[in-house]
C-alpha cells in the first residue's frame, strides 16, 4: 500500500491538570443569568462534552509542547538525538509573532538535559486545527528526501482553545499537546503521504483576529464546512488510490477524525458512511461499534478541543483500545485519518498499524491522564480567562507560586520588560 515507509514511531500526550466540569460551569453561569440555562444545557447535550482542561497560570502553549516532547523523549531513551533533524509545531496558539514555538521547545529540552543538537530545523505550521497534520506530512516528506538513514523528526501538536466566556462556545474549550516521532520505517503507524486527499476553500467559519485572545466561530456554518470538505477530500483520496469510496470505507478498520467536540466525530462519520455505503443509521452504528469507534471519541468529552492535537489524542486512545482488544492482531489494521482546519482545509490520509506497534503501545500510560487529580477551582479558571496578565502582575504571581510548581515541569519563569518570554525547567 505504501509508496514511502514513513510515519509515526511513537507519541506522548500531555494534558494540563486544571479542569472545569461543565455542570459546575453551567451552575455558575446560570447563577449569573438564569436565561442562559436552556441554551447552555442544549449545547452540552448536542456536543457531548462533560468537562474541559485549561493551563496552570505558569503554563502556556510552549510549555505544553515542551512537556509532551519531554515525555516522548523519556519514552525513547535509545533514540539517537544526534540524528534528530526536525522539530515542528503545529499550532494556532502562538506565543510570539516571529519566533516559532518549536524554537522555544528546543531550548527547553536542552535545559532539561536532552542533548538535542543545533543541526536541526525548527519551524511552526499554522492552519487552524490542521497545522499538526501538515507538519507531519512535511517532516515525513523531508525525511523521505534525505540521503541519510536513521534521521528522524519530532512533531508537536499543541494548542489552547479559548472562546468568549458566558457563550455556548465556552463549553468546548480545551488545552493539551501531543508529541510524535516521525521516522522512516516507523514502529507505530505507516502513512501513505503519496495519496492524501485534499480540499481547501477560503471561508470565514472560524478565525481569530490579530490582537484577540479568543476565537470567533460560526458554529453551524463551521459544521457544514467540515462535512463538505471531508467528503471532497475523501473523494480526492479515492481518486488517487484508484479505490472506490465504498471499498475504501469497507476496508477501513479505524476512523480517526478531528474532534472539536465529541458528537462532531459521530455526526461526520455517519454522514460519510451514509453517503457512500448507503446504510441506515442502525447498521452504521453496528459498523462503527465493530471497529471500536467510541474509544476514539471519548477522551475529547473530558479534555475539550485541543485544536491541532485533537485528531492525535483520538488516535492514541483508539490504538490503545484496539491493542487491548486485539493484541498483536492490531498489526496491519487500516486507518483513515481526516484532519480539518477551519478557514479551511481538509486532508484525508491512509495509514496502517506498523509491525512494531504492540511494543510501542505497551509502554504507554494513557490512563493516568484521567486518574491524576483533576484540580477544579473557579478562581483559577477565572484567572485563566482574564489572561494575558500585565507583565508585572504575571511576574509577581509566578514568583509567589514557584514553590508549588511540580518537579519535572516546564514553566514560564518570567516575561521581560521588552516582552521576551523566559522559560525554566524544575
């Protein structure tokens, strides 16, 4: 199937601990305005969301990315970092309008003792929630073009989703990062970068104006754009593989989609399967249950939308569930990955579970992401909503709270008067 043996060798997920259960949020918002209750409860029901994660006061998008990367490198102590050639970050949550998040990550990893070489390329890709996928494809293509064997790249999908408070969009906020090793002859998932299906259009379904910390979204229109671009990109993919849409779907074992909210993935895949397989809803449910699709969507309900990392959070938990169910028989299972970025672009990529996947998945501890203490505090939530703080205020707060920062954490140690961000590792 694959023209180029390139793909994902391993991955690591980092989710910040602070969380906001939606029942708690709804109670607070309704207490402030009783007229909001019906609208907010309808939004929770229609999205399937149950809670959201947001950063600590001393965390930002660069520290989230560094934390996931640090975990990934710790999982792979035998990785020859001298051959690490690329660090790319896919994000729409920049911390600097010039310097990429990946450059900050390089520095933080070196500070933490990882011998990351200077002979690498660091870059950032922005296209709403699709930046991480574009980064993976870019690094994969560059590795395929390299004349040297054994080189690798690291791609981090890291984002913090923020919307206007006291709106229905607020319930789909989230934060987190997924770091992935991209390599030739990958151990986890092989990707066929030669048959990607594309669809891109200039639309205003979602955007964040310069100077705004919150995104603007046209909910219904964005869902429509998602559906239309998914079908168009899937058809383009099938045209490149020479498979009929029916055959491509029937032979897919795992469907991995971008998940801005839990029920969006179910709506989108139902629509695609209904269009091309002509199945009634009950048979579609059976089709998806046989493939364990629920495991791919459940984490998003508790984390929220993590933008560029949403599809790969789904991939991680999907692979873990399939391995728990199938054991070593997971090898060779076919994956269809659809990555959407508002504004907009859609990529549909074919993948296959690689021979080394069982050994990789056995080393994961994904369950700890939800078993660790989830710190719930409306004070810290409102403090985050009020960010960014003035430089003097932030520096005073982080100095006051520095003793509470856990060991093994990257943190924004301070912001200089000229605006430059300085990071540390504890």
